[in-house]
C-alpha cells in the first residue's frame, strides 16, 4: 500500500448500537478497523420514548479517543446514522430535550389525519411532492406532533441525528441531503424543500439549517473536542452520506447497474440504485421511497421489517432467563422445513417493542396455521418470512422502475447469518453476494477519502476499492420457485384478510 496513507474515522450510529470504525489507506486500497462499539438504548421521559443524547455523545467521544489511541492521529471524521429523528436546538445552541424516538406513538394522530384526508395535504399529494412512502415515524409527522404539542416554541434549529453529532464535533450546522430526503419534506427532483406540502401543513422548515451534500466539508474539528481527544492537530469534519443506508449503498461492492441491495439491520432496506426518482401511483401503492444517494443517485427502496424481530425475541428470551446462542439456534432453524410457519413481517403489529415472541406466535397461527413451540421454529418463521418480503420488494421494484436485476447484494449485520443469505438467494432466484458487514463504514470512509483527496474517481471506482478490501461470499439459489410462490400466496392471503 502506497504512502502517504490517511487515517479516517467513520462514526456509524444505529438504532441499537453505535460504533467508530477507522479506515486507513490510500488510492491503492483501504483497510477498516472497528475501534469501539457502544449501546444506543432509548429512555422513557415524561411518557415519551427518547434517545439518550448524553450517552450517545459519550460513546462517540470514547470511540474517537480509542481511534486516536490506536493510530495516534486522525485526518478526518464523518457521521452517518438512522433517518427521520432529530434534535431541537435553542437560541444558545444547546439541545432542548433528548430527541424523540421514531417508535414513540405520538405521531399516530397527525399520521391518521393526513392518511384520512383531514389535513390540508393528502397522503397522495405528499408522496407526489416528495416520493417518500408514508410511515407514522416520518419526520413530517414527528414535526406536526411537536408543533401541535407546543414543543417547537423554544426551538431555533432542527438537526437530524447525524447532523446533530456533526454539530457537536465541528460547531457547524447543516442538513445533509441523503438524510433530509427521508423526512418526507424534500423534493428529490430539485434537491430542495417541497414548498407546497410544507407550507400547507404548517411545518416550520426554516428551522432546518441550509442543505449540504455528501463530500462537503463542515470545517475543522472544534478546539474543545481536539483537546478532549488529545490530538496535536485538527482533523477535518467531513459531511459524508449521513443516512446510514445511503452510506451502505455507496459501500455495496457491485459491478455494473443491474443489482439490487438488501441493507440489513434493525430494518432491512431493499431496493435499486437509479439515476433519478420514480414517483408515481404504482410506487406509492407499493410503499416505495425515493431517497437521495451519493453522486446524485436515488435509492428506490422499500422498508422491510428486519432483524428487529429477532433482536426483540432474543431480548425477551433472555429476560425470561434463557441462554440464547444465536449461532446454534440458526443451525437448528436450518434443519426445519421451508415455509411451514409464516407471518407478514410488514404487519404494523410488529412495530412496538415487548411481547414479540407471543405476537409472532399468534400471527403465525392466523397466517399459516402453525403453532410455534420452540425458539428455533420462531427464528425460522422470521427468516423465511423476511425472505418472502425481500423477494416481493425486489420483484415490485423491478416492475415499477423497469430495471432488471442479475445479482442481489446483502450487506450489514445479516451477512453473518448464512441461513438468511441462502434463503434470500433461494427466494429471489438470483445469486446473492454477501458482504461487507460494515458497508456503511466503507461508504462513509471512502466518500471522506475522496473529499480530502486521498482517492479519486466516481462511485464505481469507490466500489472497486470495497471489493478489493472485503471478504465476499456468493450464495447460489437452490430448489425451484414453487415453494416460494406458495409462501407468497400464504402471506398475501393473510394481508388481504387483515385488510378486510
């Protein structure tokens, strides 16, 4: 590897944990090193589920301190994280209250009002203006709830979560577009705020600082943070693709354009990378969003319930005093028959925490008539059902966007689950390339590296660096399509019965 190499920190914030990964290298190649991981656990305050901002800040600082301890310097740092949530900043520049959690039910009323046509903007009009599928957790409904409850009275700024952490590190405020595009407030065709629905719904859009793009420079790290980290010089704080899915898609090691991605985590984001948005009634009806990606691309994707179901079941089993070895449980699940137990993972009944194993058991009885009696059966039910949902999302994306898919790329935490990866290949009838697990960190690091001149090139050039530095595994589809078609039919019948 040639010199001079750079040392770049990627702060990657997830809904259940955060981590700091260091990328070290140059235009000939990069290696990634995870230096710190921390829990991101919400707290309930005055009846509202909120993120623990102090704990989040501490985890980031400890991670950067670990990076400095191991590598003795930092040239740049950038932050990516989940979408839709934000912090409210007062006139002194301080956080007013812990940011609300997207799973808090306070948005139910404004969401229902827009869905029911009781506000000045309908759901269809909001989609036509922003291309974002309607979900109760969308930022637009959160801000409506904040405004209706009077919480915006003291706010002078709204900072999306990665922008909030970037502000803590640099002192500079801004709104990065890949994350802004998830808010249901941005028009991805013009890369500007969607003025008509914003004005009609009374959203104080001026509270968002000016828009900025992945690859911009926020500035140098704040002197106070430099001193806290014990650095001899000030690293640059780079604006990366701040939405973690945008970072992960940038880190997909694809060759060519005919690929689909499955970004796994608490949520599973399934879709295509396009040159421009596809905003039409077919997309709205199928629940697809048009989110901004790196270098002017668009992530045409559907939110599929992901490993949240597994995480919640494991948590409940452990609370009940059971020892859970997920590797052994997955091996046991692999010995069970395909499609014997199914649920509709898109059912809103699975959104809230607590009681997940019983909710899945009840839903499985309704959907497929199977009674789940063991943890392995529950896990197999979840994984089969996720594969059915991913199959449907890719099929619908191809149909609506008019794009063919040759290969499916699975990235994120789901890469470690070999049964899951094989099931996706089987369900989608296409080879699955699994890896890297740390795709978001790859995207974050390489966009930073390009911004500071350590590498050059377009998005395909960055992906070539990911391929060079990653261990990838290919899964080939097994069996035939008939069992998956039957599984499709079971889930669709259950959904139709629920709608009726």
